[in-house]
C-alpha cells in the first residue's frame, strides 16, 4: 500500500510540514489550506453536494465490470439478444422490475439519515466515497474471501488491509528476516462481535495448548526428539515442559507458548505434518472442554475472563458459545468516568492467584459504546507484568471496535504514504494525555478488535481483528480441503477465524478508503480530529443549556474540570459561564488559546457524550423522584428519535438513550450519578440517560458557520416543553 509521491508533491508536503511545525496548536486548528478542503472530496456530503462526482465514479465501476464481461471470453455467444429484448415477456419483466425497484426506493426514504448534521445518536454517520466505490465495484464481481481461489484479488486486498490496521494500531508490520521474529497480522470479520469471539477462542486455545504439547511429547514417539524441550519460568529458570505441574503449564508466557511448534521444527527437526498429527488427538479443539478437562486437568478450576462493566454485550454471549459460561466472564467495576476500576481488577486477579483459577483473558475497552470511555490499558499492561512474576499469565485483548481508528490521530504520515500528504494539522492535541498514554500501550496487547464500519466510515459488514503475534491465528485455523489448496497463507484469509464465506467487497471498500484517506494524521486522523473537536463543542453547548430560571437541569456523565476537581458550586458556575461566553457563543476561529485549552478538557475520551435531565416543579424545586426523572428522560428520547411506527416524525435533532444498571456499572457509580442529578438515591434503581455521538467533521464549520446552536436549541425546546408537561 505504498505509492511514492512525485517530487513536486513531496516538496509541497515538506513545506506544509515545516510551516505546521512553526505554529502553535491553537493556530493550526483554524489553518486554511488545500489539506483542509480534502474532507470535502471524501464524502458525498450532507446535501449530496458531490452527486455528480459520485455518479461519475460509480458509472466507471459499472462500465469496468461490463467491459470485463465482454472481453473475458470474447468468442462466447450472447444470450440476451436484441430480439429477446423485443419480446413481450422480456418487456413485462423489465417493467415489473422497475416498478418494484421504484417502490423500494420509496421505502428507503424512511431510512435513518446518518448523513445529516442532525444525526447525533448511534455510532454511525455517512460513508466515505472511496469506501462506497470500493465496495460497490467489488460487489459487482461477488468475490468470496473464503479462499484465494474464489477471490484472488480481494483476498490479497484483505491481507493489505490487515497489515494497514496493524500498522495504525502500532504493531510491527515489517517482514522479518528471522522466522522466529514476532510479527503482527490482521484480517476482516463481519463485525466486532465475531472478532471478539475469535479473540476469545484464540485465548482459550492458547491457554490449553501447552497442556496438549506436554501430553503429546509424553505419548507420541514421533516427537521423541523434542521430549526434553525446556521452557522459561517466571523465576528465570528453565525446566522441561513435561516435568511441570498443570498450573505452571497453564501460566507459561504467551510468546513462549506460541513458539513451541516453531521450536520443534527449527531446534529438533520435526516436520509440521508430524507435529500436527501428533498434537491433534489431544487438543481442546478435538476433545472439547469436558473431555479435555477430564483427561488432562482433573483438579483444575474452570477458567475465567474479565472485562469492564461497560463491555459490549457480545462478551458474555461469546463466553456462552465457547462453553466457558457467561457467569465466568467477571465484570470489573468502573469509576465515575466509566473507565475500568483497576483496584477491582486487582482484587479479582488476586482471588484467581490464591485459588489457582486460570485467567484466559482480560478485556480492556478503548472506547465504550455508550460513554466513549477509554480504559487504563497502560496500567493493565503493567499489572500483567507484575502478575507474571507471581506465576499468573493471561492474554490482554483490546476491544477497540469503536475506538481503534482514533489511533490515526497519533500516526505521523510519511513520504511513502499512498495518500496525498498535503496537510498534517489535524488537531491531534484534542486527545488527552491520559488517552494518548493508553493508545501508546496498544502494541503490548495481544489482540485488538477494530471495526472499519464504525469510526472507519466504511459500509457494513467490515469488522476486524489484529494479533500482535501472528502465530496466534494458527490456534483458530481450520484448513478445509475443499477450499484450501495450499495457496500462500497471507492470501488464504478464510482459513482463519469463525467465518466461511464473506464478501470480498468489504475488503475492497476498506482498501480503497485507506488508499485515499490514509489511517494517519493526513486522513482519518483529520476526520476524527475534527469530529472530536465538534463533539467537545456540542458538549459545551449541552452543559450550558440550562439557564437559572429554566424548569430543568442537565447533568453530564463526563464532568467539567471544575466539578471533577471538587471545586465549590460558585467556581463550577463560573466555569460554566466561561464555557458559554468563550466557547459556545463563538465561531471556531474566534475561540482564544485559553478557550481551546479548556475545550481540550471537556467531553468524553472520544466523541460520545452522555447526559441526563431532571425537571423542577412550579416552585423551582428539583424533582427528587428517580422514577419520574427516568420518565422525563425517556420522553425526551421519544421526542428526539426516529420510530418505525411513526415514519412521518422527523425531529430537529436525533439522539439515543440507554441505562445505568447498578448490578452492571456498580452501586457507587449509579449512586453518584443519582446524587448529581438531584434524585433520592436511598432506593438504588436503574437510571436512564441520553447520549450523542458526533462523527460529523463539518458540524461547526458549515457554509453558514457553527451548526451546534441549531442542535442545542432543538434539544432545549424539547426539554422545556416536556418539563412544563411534567410540572402539570
């Protein structure tokens, strides 16, 4: 995926970069230039401003496919002749097809307007034009990435995309000269749920793989040469694998486990075929959990997994699918910022160490799907090193299905990039120091879920999974003879993971989008940097929505700095006043450096903000009933959301809702939120909240300027009207 720039382009890019380095961040935010305008070329536009361009490019795809059909076997005869087209039956079928197609287009008018400035609900927005073009053009060829034989082009594109995703995340993607060098690998899945399932599957197989190897070394004569093979222990000693007790084997180092097969080949001269044949009868894949445990782990505890309460719903579901059991996925509490509480994680790990209960995986979320919270990955990585020394090993998986592409804000473009490097001034400083630290720790994790069809603005289905150590993929490889004919493994994407058939169009969509919009600061970093800036501006508008005499208050989950630091009510009000006068009421170009610095501290870790309202009675007293507050927020959601039951309802702003459950988020988190909302917390209940996701990079920079006031006015009007209803 490398395309060298022409000298003129390279020289221009160099000058831009030099200019950028000479400017402070607050000036770069408002920098005008060719690079800023590139966003206009990447999307169809909220008002279909690029309709002519998009139509022209899509027609090229149709023409290219038709030309291929005509040229591939030129001597073959036609079937659809001009005479056939003149038949009554043909004409009738065409007329019927056009009529039904027209009806479908009418139905689709009621689809969710993800492309609109006003859509601020789920993690979805418009699609990149190159993403749609790549998907559409490859869809016409209907390639199946189950095997390179069925998709010689798109399977290769998937391999390139996997490498690109790994590079964006910070993994090593250079081809090693030494076969033993650890190298990353990634591929496309249908979605993040399947990627999470594969990661859990790989972690489960990884945990029990050395047990399989030890049993095979003892029992199979073909492995006699490697019978004395030693492995490193936490205390620095080396010991023969077959002499270790099960607990020690279950807690060997991850890379040491993944290197066992290679060592049998390179150090002991045993062929891959002989190794696979010897190991297969003893694997958990072959025996299943029950028989494997009964034969090889009679006294071992059942394994557990851990992850934050904010985890995606796929995690307990996947634990059930793999036979681990959803109850063995242990919830870790979150703090008031909805980030994983590492003190609670430590408590759970200590219990496992004391009772000798295997830990398969700790899941760390970089961008929760409801709060956009980034868990303390760097601390979890450091904690794992600590527990390794105590003899407890576990995989660390990063669920960055939503947040993975934000890594592009930290990746500097280079001269060999395939994108046009003309502008590197994306406001990457909008990522907080805390968030940056967590993203810099990604390369030390073992696997990462990342979804191009979320923050990559790619058509569905396009999830993704990346491994730090490519050998981990072999733990979930099933080489079906009917589809695998010995092609190079990098192109045979379909032999790894859960899925069989999958569309090559998805890989082509991601590939072309990455070629045009590089996953670094020149491309996706620019889009997401601006979206992050806009989200913070939207947050500023929401937290300052309520005037003193209004019949409501608004409480964001993500506190403003003064409240987070425990300042007095007077100081909090002073900061809110500053936010309103110096950020909310200003256009982008008029915000001062001081305002920009404060803006950096506002909102969530990424671009989803969560908040709730409470109403006042006619005397100005705040409602104390949590159930009534829940009803109030639900009514706001109904007023500002789309419903299939009422397709004619088109709200001025579209938001979404969810709930804070005490048994999931932890009692302290929910109790704190209730107190801030002003309701009675003596009876702890599930609390409703609202959320807004700002993926639009143009929201504060339309042809008429900042559009946020239009959205906050729509929200304010709806809340005031409903507050009066509740007062009555």
